[in-house]
């Protein structure tokens, strides 16, 4: 840490110790009949396996001075993120939803990551693996929830307000005029978690990236600046993704 302190070295025994908290939570869930214990344990096992696999891959890729592995990992992250969003985070799965979500996540996160790494993080070349891949992962992880919520809200709104939309169209309203108020509400609802996260940052929540950098020995103020840059990029990617999702669902 800062001031010459060293970060303790952790091993698998520390992971096992931390897993006791998860097991205790799963036991409580089972005891009161919530039926969340098994999904919690499965999710925890997935977390360990996925992070371990990612660590093995990144350990090699982050030291390769080649843009091709960066592109491959970026596409792989977006593919997995799209699958998770469509089949696990969205209540209703529609026809052709997967390619739509893939396109939305790739464009919204890719553009923000590309511009942010160059302009805000002063990285050259922009695809430098040690910067681009972690930033892309953070943007994708945060925007998935917003895009999933936008998709669900859009589908629910279309079902609930179908008579209103049809009536407006029958009276000569354009497609934009017919769904404008509903689309606006969908965008507001989907962006609420991102706005809440942004507003409580540093007052209630100490973000993981900032904590990790402080643990690694980075000066606190430098870690704060990095976190502020990342949070603005996250908010932009969420907003861009939500806007694209709503436009595709309502106006396509």
C-alpha cells in the first residue's frame, strides 16, 4: 500500500476462508426456505472457475504486444456478455434478441472504451492489453445490467401499452410520436441504477478498482482520478447502450 506498506500475499486457503461466508448465507437461505442456497453455491463455483480461467489467459495475453489477441478477447467478452444478458438477465427472450444485444454491447462499449483509453487514460497504442482489456471488462460488466433492464422494460411496456400505441398510430401519429413517452420512461428506468451508482460513489461506496489500486501501492489521489475516469466511461457506456436498445426495440 501507499507509504511503503506491503500487500499481504493470498493463496487458495484465503479463498476457502472467504467462501465460509457464502456457505453460511446459503445455509440461512435453506433454513428459511428461500431456495437460494443451491444457486448461490453454483454461482460461487462459477465465479472461482471463471476468474481462475481468466487469470490464466490474461497472464499470457497482457504481456503480448499484438492487437489480435486483444480483439479476440474483446469479442469473446461481448459474446459471453450477450449470452448472459439475453438468457439469464432478461425476463423475456425475443426472436433475434441475441444479435441485437451483441451489436449494442459491442458498439456502445467498444466506442466508449476506444475513445476513453485514448483521450482520458492517455494510452498509446489504444489496444495496449494491460489497459484495454480490463477497462473493456469493467464497461461491459456494468452496461449489461442496464441493457438487460432496458430490454425488459421495453418488452413489458409494449405489451402493457399496446392499445395506446395502436390508437396513436391509427390517428396518424408517427412511430416516434406513438412511443416517445413510453420510450423516455424506459430509458429513465434503465439508467436509474447507473445514476445511483454514480451519485453514491465515494460517499457510501468505495469502488473495487480504486481499492485494488490502493492495495497495489498506487497513491490514493492517483487511484481516485483513475476511478473517476472509469466511472464516467461506465456511465457513458450504460447510457449509450440503453439508448441504442430502446431505439432498436421501439423504432425498428
